[in-house]
């Protein structure tokens, strides 16, 4: 599971379009749905990648929604013939909204109940806009990668009222290793087979999460397995860490790649949520064949899905 941060922008030999759809916990009313679309391009003369990312989240009966539009940039630094370093930055504008007319408060159901927030504060805002900045860096070779990112650096205030409800800075550490299998027996790269091991650690405020996963890949198939929410030794989070096991299936036809993943809940919500479904489509075009032939563009070895 590659991290879609700014350092991965332009990690191709040409242009790339990615579309994602995620339906989380469909068995619960007011399900969480996410739509995302991105375009990025690599410019070899500038050793740079430039991209555009649009994400739309929607959840709950009150139509709580979040729309982010981000401009991404990365720069590729060649350390030697094996290793590259790729810093990146993302500038984004976000808008958070809610339909208060669809919400039901306690004092609307029971006249003896204490006044709710709706009656104490007056009419709140229905939309809140903000700007933010993320920064990242990844070091990689043809078999290894390790990356770090800091998100929500401007700590935007997303409150619908006149409260100071700023986001905390989120830190992400990720990395992995791609292990070739029977490489000497393969007649071409198209037949190459490999197993990739990945990890992802996230920390925001007093909460953290560790995910571990592995992929098997042989063109045109990719199979993946992840465990999300593994407890961190010595870390007192105050909540149940173990979240889900994730199964992924990927298939590619020439320049088009299709992926599907399913999250099976392992927490106390097991059997209630209906899991999560995610579909991804990736299309690469306008490839620089000369750059690919000279093997000058080393890509991060984690799977694309």
C-alpha cells in the first residue's frame, strides 16, 4: 500500500490518472464514502513531478463532508546509481460542510432534556474553508524505500462555531522491501515475480497506529494482505488498536491497472460494519520510451494499488 503523499508525484515515465472510490462500513446508516481523483506528470528535464489531487469525503445523516483540492510537487535527487531521494510538498485548499437541518438533537426528542448545542450557540456555519501544507521525503532504490511526511502543518481550524478546534500535525513513517523470486529463471522483466513487505506508522496528537502488509506480484496479478492497527509496544493509546485485516487483488492490462480491496473488521464492531470496499483505477500514458529504455527513471518498488 503506497502512501499517496507528494513525494510520489510523477513517479512514472509520463502521465498518470488515478481514480479511487471507497465505501466504509456500509451496514451502518450514514455510511462513510470517499471519492478521489488525481493526475500527475513527470518532467525529466526538470527532474520534477507535478500533480493535482481532488478528494471528497461524505459521512453521516447530516451530510458531513470534506472536499480537498491539492497541488503537489516533487523533485528527484540522484545520490548514486542505486539510490534516489525525493522531497515533495503539497498545497491544498479544503472545505468542510454539514447540513444542520438533517441533524436531530436531544432537546428535539425530549422537552425535559438539557438544551443542546443547537439552542445554546445560535446558528452555526454550514461551511468552513481553510488552506494547509503537507511536506514529505522518500529515499528509495529498486528494492528498498523509506519515507517520512508531516501533514496538516498549518493546523487549520475546522470548527463550525467560534471555537479554536485546530487539527494536530500528523506524522507518517513508511517503508518496505521488494524481494525478487526466481529472477535468474525469468526470460524478461514481464515475467518477473516478487514479494514486497511494507509498513506504515502514523501518529497524531496522542494517538498512533501501526500497519504491516505484504504483496505477491507477477504480471498481470497482484495479491496483498495487510493488518491495520497493530498495538505499539509501550504506547498507551487509550483505545482499542486492532482494527482490520485487508485483502487486495490487482490486475493490469497494458497501461491500465485495476485494484479492489476489502477491509474485514477485527475490533468490537466485528459483524456490524459490513467491512469496507475500495476500488482503484490507474491509467498511465504519454510514456517517455527513451527514458524507460535507458532505465534512468528508478521507481519506488512498492505496488501501485
